[in-house]
C-alpha cells in the first residue's frame, strides 16, 4: 500500500430502493476516492445521494435498500464484503461519521461526559474513572468551555453547537482513519459554523485522519476543502481540486450550481428552465441523469452514461458535451 | 441543442403507477392483515344482513327434546340447554351486536369530534374545562364506567349504547382537538396572509378532512371494543338479558354447561365475538399503519 | 422538577374531585330511581317512601351532595344493602384478594410482554415477529370472559392441570394467618407450605387468563418502542463507537422506550380492573370484582358506588405514580 493509494476508494457503487413493486436505483455507479490525510468535499442538492453513499460506507443501510453492485475499498478491505460483526469492528476505528442531526445523535438519557467516556472505554479498554477524566479532557479539546460542568449535562441542556462538539469528541476518542461529516453545521449559527470547521481541521491535524465533508453549500467547500466531488441524482458529475473546480467548472451541472459565478464574457444558457427534478423520469434514465435539465444535452446523453474523463491532473468530468459549454475549450 | 426525446423509465407501463387507484391497490396488497380483516368483516356483515333469513331455526324456539346436542350437520354449532339451535341464535345476535357497536361509535364519533373541534379551535377557558372533564371520564376504565351507568339507567339496549358511548367520547375529543391544534399552527400563518377577514369556516372545512383519518382509525378500533364491552356487560347480566340472542348473553347462558362438558354452547358465540373484534382490530391497525406519515415516504 | 411534581399532584387532585362529582351524578342525577328499583314495581307507595328516606333520596340534591362528600371525607361509603356492613369495610376485606390476582397477572404480563416485544423488534419482519403481532391483535380482541371459560374447559376439565375454579383455596385447607391478606405472601411469610402450594395452584389459572389479555398491549408497545429506538440516530452513534449490541438494547434502547411502556402499564391497569370483575365472577374469587358483580345483581347501589369510587381513585393514583416515575427516569422532564 503506497502513499498514493487512496484511503477510501468507492468503485461503481449502485444502491437501489423499492418503490411499490419496482426498484429505484438511487445511487448509479458512483465512483470517487478520498486520499490519505485529504479533506474532500462531496457536494450536491438534497436527494442527490451524498448521505446515502456515506451511510453505505458505514454499513448503516436501511433494510429495504440493496447494493446492486460496486465495491467500497477502505485500507485494503472491501467493506461491502464484510459480515456485520467484521463491519462493527471497522466502525469507529477505521471510519466514523458525524451526522446531520446533532442532538438526536446523542442519547437523551445519558450525560454528555458519560457518553464520551463510554467511547473511550470501549476503544481503549481503560477503566471508568480514567475514561471519564479523559473524556473531560477531550471536551475541553473540542472547545467546550467549563468542560467539567458540561460533562455532567444532558444533551437537551446543551446547545446544538455544543452537541456537535460532544459528537466530535466521541469521534476523536475513536481516532478513525476516515471521518465523514454529514452537513455538520445545518441549523447552526454562521459563527458556530466557522468554529465547527476549525474543530474538524484540528481533528485532522491531530490524528492525520482523512475528512469527507458532505454538504450542499459550495461556499463552505471553497473555504475548507482541498478536493471537491460533485454529485447529482446518484451520479458523480465532476471531481477536482477546489482551486481547479472554481477556476474552471467543466460540467454543466457544476456551472449551474455556481450560477452566480458565471462569467459575463461567456455565453451560457441560464439555468432557468430547470424546474424540480422529476424523480420518475430522472431515476429511469440509463445515461446521464442531468440530461433533462442540461442546457447542452445531446441525444447520446440520455442513452449512455458518460465515463469520467481526466481533463487535467486531478480534474475529472463525466460529461459527453463538456466542451459544448466552453466553446473551443481552453 | 436540447433533446426533445423523453426516455421512458424501464418497465414503465404508460404511467399507470402514478394513478391513485393503482397505488391504493398496491398498498392494500402489501397489507394482508387488512385484507384478512376486510374479508372476515364482509362475512360477518353478510351473515348479519342475510343470515336471519337463511337459517332454518327460529332463535327463540325451544325444543327440549333436542337439548344439548353437540355440533353436527343438522346443528353446526350444536344446541343449547333449551334445545335452541346455537347457530341461528348467533346469526340473529349478530344484528344486535353490530347495531350496538355502530350506534356507539356513531354517537361517540359525532359528539367527540364536534366537542374536540370546538375545544381545539376556541381554546381558552372552555378548552380547559373540556379537557378536565375528559380527564375525569378517562379516570374510569371504560368498561367500569359503562357498567355503572347501565346499572343505574337500567337494562335496555339504548342504555347500553349510551353507557358505552359516553366512555368512548373522550378518545375522539382528544384526538380531534390534537389535530385541530396542530392544524391551527399550520394554517394560522396562511390565514393571516390571506385577506384579513378570511372566513374561519373555510379553515373548519380544511380541518375536517385532516381530522377524519385518525378519527376513522379510532372509530374502527372502537367498533371492536364496543362489541367486547357490550357482550361483557351482557355476560354479567347488564343491559341485554336472556332470552334476547346477543352474543354475550349466549356465552353466559352456555357457561353453565361447561362443567358438564358441553363446551359448544359458550364456545361458538364467544368465538364469533372474538372473530368480529379481531377483524375490526386488524382493519384499524392496518389503517393506522397505512395512514401514518411514515408510509407516505414510500 | 418540583414544579412538575406539584402540577401533577394538583391535576390528580382536581381529577379526583371530578371523579367524586361524576359518581354522584351517575348515581343520583341520572334518571332512574334506585329506591324504586330496589323495592320492585309492586311495592306500596309507603314502602317506597320509606326506602327513599333510608337511602337519603328524599333530601334536595345539594344537601345530598354535601352529605355524600362529607361522608367520603370521613371514609364512609355508606352501608351495603346486601351484606349490612359498611361498604368500605367490605371493600377493605376483599381488596387483598384482588390485588394478589392483579399483581400476579401484571408481573406475568410485564415479563412476557417485555421479552416478546424486544425479541420481536430485534427480529423485525421475521416469522416470529409476525406471530407476535398477531398475538397482540388477538389479545386486544379477546373477550376475557370467553377466554376464561375456554381455559377452564381445557386446563381444568380436560387436562386437570388447573385447580377447580372455585375460589382461592381448596375446601378444607385453612387460609394462612392474615398479614397482608394476600395468601401467597402470607403463607410464605409464615412458612405455611400447604397453604402456599394450594393458593398458588388456585391463583395460576385466573392470573394466567388475565395476564394473557393484558400482555398483548404491553408486548405491542414494547415492540413499537424498541423499533422506534433502534432506528434512532443515537443508536447509530452508539454503534459507531463500538458499543456491543446487548448493551445497546438494555442501556440505550429500552431505557428510552420506558416512557411509552410505563404509560401503557397505566392504561393496562384499567383493563385489569375491568377484567377483574369478569374473572373474579367466573373463578369465584372473593375480591372486589366479584363484590361488584354481586352488588349489581342485588341492586346494591351503595356498594356499586363505593366500588367505582375505589377503582377510579386507584387509577388516578396509579397514573400519578407513573407520571412521577417519568420524572425520575427521563432527565428531560426532571431537569426541564
């Protein structure tokens, strides 16, 4: 395993859900990777499948979901091939997740300190007293002032931001190689947002973990991530370094997302015509699922899913007609 | 160039899956308990309506020569201590029990929903008082309350209906009030934005359909409980008395025969009670599953 | 928390007052002259008037009400027409028998319900789960009196396992010394093994019958509660940090499901009391349920009134106790 091998490598993952008597392929041949020590952002609209990808990685698929194909490689193991017992060993140590809903992710009947202490006890095998002391330390580390007092509090007595910090502390205790943060700042103040991200960066500095940040907010990605992966309707549209993506968005969807960033000196279709994504149509398309809303769609787009094409070093785009947006293309 | 072609999803048969009828049918199909309940209920209803004209024996006709015969081809449910055919009595009893059950629910639903809407919409002191009253009524187990009221009012069918209905009204009041309160939250802002004097009646009409679904679920369950309560009271000798063929009465009459080994005189009427209540409960439970918000996600 | 406790106490008190009023309304204000019912349709008017006077029905309603409340405050529930004793004495004498039956049934039901509910939730949608679900619906649909008869026929008449359904002890066996009035407890405390075995034998079938019906709603709520909790976010967090499944079940899921479970136990008590009347009557169990039944047969209105008041009061107190228990269990209620 060389340094270049990505930590997380999702290859052609497909997941379907039942809808009445059919199955809807919510994730369609999704492929992306997260390098060691990297900070990658997974961007897309709600319903694009970003959370589902991470849930699948963690092994938290709801019972009605089915993996139709693909592999998830984490540190030399195909997570999809593991049994539930093996998977539970992988969780925590190798990959951990911070969820969107902060307070509900904590046990309402356990004090904050006890919950972190429990994580420490299980992961490190130390005794109760030692674990609790360490827990208080961790809470201090994630920026909770007056940690001893807060440790005795119950989740409903803590603010949303503090709950999130407690969660991060629990994850820190596990020292995962990959930390997935799913919309960690939804519903939180902008000022708290900044603090949460700083805290996540701190986690990375301290543990060397890779971070996969899931968000719908391009602005957040621009400020915090090194790489970006753009997702739409269960398909990967584009992936690049942050600098490259913002300098030169290639995919029509990315360009639509960056709507206000469109340059005045280029002639591009305004995104106006794109109404709400029609699920029945979109999920049934064999080719590129953005086709119905795409201003430069070609007939082939409907029938054949575009392969990811490497345009520059690390800038990949999956589109038959990405040049059509740029004219002659730089 | 934007392609005009719209690709039909795989396996689609011309949009039939989007029709409400199809979706309703699919939901029904995936809830076998609902179907089972409906089938049993249909049988019971059929027996109730057509039964009395189909059974050959008169329910009150005694035939001492043929007393206490075990189930046979002539008497599928056997005969009782007076020689009466049990099947005929059960079939005639169906009318009475179902009549009582539906009357009880009609009254409880009617009064309960009205009071609940009033209480939820107007709020304030009236709401407080109504809530305290429902608390008090609910402080009595419903069977005990019905028992006390029937004991005082006297043994007659209307009295039984009133007694049981009184015990059920609070459930509908609470349910409706809850719906109204949450609808008030939602529609209030909407109404405020509308032309200032928006007619509250319009909101009433909006609220009513929303409340109906949980009320319907509760009503179905209450139908089952009513049969159990009414027959329980009759078994104790309250409300409906022999020789009127009511299922509870039949069980009571038959209970004396158990010790001497004639199990069928009390078993069949009781089994029918349980079966009917079971059907209502199946339907009510499935209805609740189907109409609860989580189902809509599918 | 103090505010919560005080509020619940106040509410319980108000409800209790309401109960007293409602019982009065039922027994005095509803149409139907209890005196007339008692003396029958053929009595002379003088006899009717005399009975009315005896029952206190000749006084104006407000006076009757004050009398009634004053007597209740003293613990006086009037005199039973059938037994000639004060109603409260009758009830007090017979209460232990009912409590013994009710407690036994509740313990069995909780034990069975919790285990079945947890297992059904764990094996969601398996055949076991389906069987349990059918059981819960069946339990909710069963006519208790019919079930008791069926059980007596099968377990006593045919199989001979159960004791004869004629009370708490076999004829000829002496009751243990009365400490609590509950034969099982008393015979255990006094070392009376003969009475212990016999009273257990007699308790078995009636308790089992009641438990069968009562365990249905308990199983249902435990199953539903566990399913809800097991799908909750914080369970995912617990799984992520590596908490073993058994600890998740008991420490996390069940604890959080306790509130609806406790509520159900409160409701279930209502079924129990109602069921007791039927079960005690069928098994000739000398508790307050059969007392009420005999009162009904004999138009013993004071006794019926006393019985209903007692049941309602017990119900109110039980629910109060459960509400207070909530605050102990759930920190959100305790600490606001």
